[in-house]
C-alpha cells in the first residue's frame, strides 16, 4: 500500500470521526462547511437569510422555558405575548401554553388554544383531558377521550382517576374493565376508589384477584378495614403482609385502639420496630377515647415528640370529662394553638355552663371559623340566653363569617324557643340561598321552629321539602298538629309514617296521645256546657 493511499485513508478517518463527534454536540461538520459554495445565494425580496436548524431548535427550547416560567408565576398575558412573538413553534410550545392556562384556572383559553393547534401530539391530548378532569367537566372529558386518535395508559388512568376522585365508582370501574393495558397506577386507583367510598367488599375481591400488590395497596386496604371497624379482617391482612412499614403498624394499632381493645393495641405498640409521633398519638387517642386519662397522660409525658393532634387529644379528653381546669392547663401550655384547640375549649366551657369563660376565649381568638361561631351561639342557646344567641348570629353575618349547618340549627332552635317568628323566616330565606334547607337536621330545626310558632302550614311545606325524613321529622309535625288542634291531620300523618316504613317511637305515641287527651278534654267541656 503506497504512502499516498495511507494518507488518504487517515484523512477520511479523521473526517468521519470529526463528523460523528460534532453530530453528538449538535455542531455542523467542519469538512462539509469548507465544501459549501463561497458565493452567497441571492437574497429574494422580503425574505430573511435562512436560519440554521440547530440554532432554531436551541432558541425554541429557550422560548419554551420562558413561557413556562411566566405561566408558573401567573403572568399569562406576558407568556402569550412571548408565544405570539416566537419565530417558530413546536408542539412543546403549544403544550406549555395550554398547561399554563390550566394551571392558572383558564380552561376557556386552554380550550381555545387547543382548538387552534396546527398539529397535536399525544401529550397535547392528555394535557387537555387532565384539564377537563381537574375542572370536573366530565362530559367534555369523556367526549375528548373518545375523539383521541391514540390513547396510552396515561390517558386511561387520567379518566379513571377523575371518576374515582369524584365518587363515580361505577364509571371508574367501567373504564378499568375497558383498559387494554393496566399498570400499577390503574390497579391502585380502583382499589383506593372502592376503599374511599366504603365499598370494602369490592375492594377485597379486587385485591384477591391479583398477586404482587405494592405495600401502598396493602396499607390502603388495611385503612379501609379500619374505617369500617373490621378488626378481624384487618388483623388477618396485617399478618399476611410480606413487608410492613410504619404506616402498617400505625394503622393496626389504631384499629385496636379505636375498637376499645387497648390491651392488644398496647402489645402491638410495644412490638412496633419504629415508633413515630403518629404511633404514640394513636395509643394516646385510644386511652382518651376510653376515658382512661391517667394512662393517656402517662403516654403524653413519655412521648419524645408531640404534635398538634397529641395536644388536642389531651385537651378534648379533659373537656369530655368536665375537667376544664386541666384542659385549660394544657391549652395554656400548648406551644402552637390551632383553631381546633380554641374551638374545643369554647365548646367545653359552653357545655359546662361557663358561658362567660367561653365568651372571653372567643374574643381572644386570633382567627375564627364557622365552628367557632356555632359553638358560641350554641353555648348561649343552651344556657337559656336566646336573645344573645340571636345577637351573635347577626354579628357573625356582619363579620363575614360563613354559616354552617350547626349555626343555622342552633339559631332556628333559639328562634322557636323565644317565638322570634319573623327572624326565623329570615333565617329560612338564608338557608334556601345556602342550599341547606333540604337537609335532615336543618329541615327538622326549621320544622320545629314553624310548629312551635304556630305556623303549621309553613311547617308542612318544610316537611314536604325535606329530602330525607327521619323519625324526628315525622314526630315534630305530628306533635305540632296535635298541640294546635289539628287532630285528624295528626292521625293521618301517623298512618303515613307507618306506611313509609318509619317505626313510631315513644315520642310519636306522646304526640298521638296528646291529640287524644285534647280531644277528650274538648268533648268533656262541650258536655258540661
């Protein structure tokens, strides 16, 4: 082989090596650059010089990052101006804008941009599907899902999770069955759906239909048994677990503690390889729940670390035992008082008849919620100070406090006690606006208010509007009819109550007997006349 041939071979090898190296670095090959024609191409009118593809690609990445950054900071208009000024856009650019709008709660703008996309990839479809799910527009989500040219497991899981997280269990199950490919997220998603919605038997069957569940799934089903107080099933599952973590131990200890088996709970507590603050608090709460406060206090004192739940458990325990002195001692010593701690103390003082202490704490609160207002209103109502209870309700409205069902129920009961009929009617109007008027507890309070104030027709209307009637609903109206001389209506309602499958109780019989007594008194009076 001649030296010239060898030199030519070496030169070609170096060029090939340079080309491969530069391609990895996204650089143009140097030998090709040298071979380009020296003369520039003629510039056409209105045209710009050609932009190198590598530079364009690099610029797009930077533009996309800037768009994403602005969207994360809530600067949607700035992001849009930047997007519109881009000389070239990729699918990633469009996706960044759409996901940014969704992040900032602008579903309408995200939808508009999605419709305008010249070309969509699978990520685009999944982002828009996720946006519909996040905004609970399930009809649009399903329509989009059906239109997707290609779906991956992410698409299926997004729809399944949307149905699952919003309580549409049967829809979630149908999606799961239809899935061509399922992954761990799919199985865990349906299992968690069953557990969260109390369908524990379906959760158990699903769990038994598959092997090799991850630890999080074992803990999920274990937690479901805890919620249903299925202690035997929980213990069987716990004993079968191939691996147990701290969540597993804490759940089974809570199971026994909440089901009053403190001996077994303590045994498991002692066996637990690692005890964190939740392990200690589970044991503490079990003792508090069973009224064994001396043991709860001992556990509390031994805890290496305490959290808000630990302190609140001790305070609640002393409140329930009417030991307000010790409850106050813990409350004062609590390093960081939560609104729940304040509410527990106010409720405790109110229930023990110390309304002045409850009022002083209420005024010292740094923040109040609807439970705080309901507690102080109920305190005044139960202490017989109905006018002050109503005044506090008005003050709550002026203060901008949100009214919950408890506050409404307390105020309606108070209005009935002092026959504040006009005020009660105003509360009824507020109830309708708040959407609480069809609930059982609030409906019963409304019904009681109208019956006690002698407005039986309005009471009957409330009775008819109450979606779920219980024995209290029927009894209240029967007694209302009986006390105001509508005996026939009381007896007719009594028969309807039995036809509806509601079993009459002692209160029902008192209502019927009241009618009979009033009827016999009226008959005797007529005979004497």
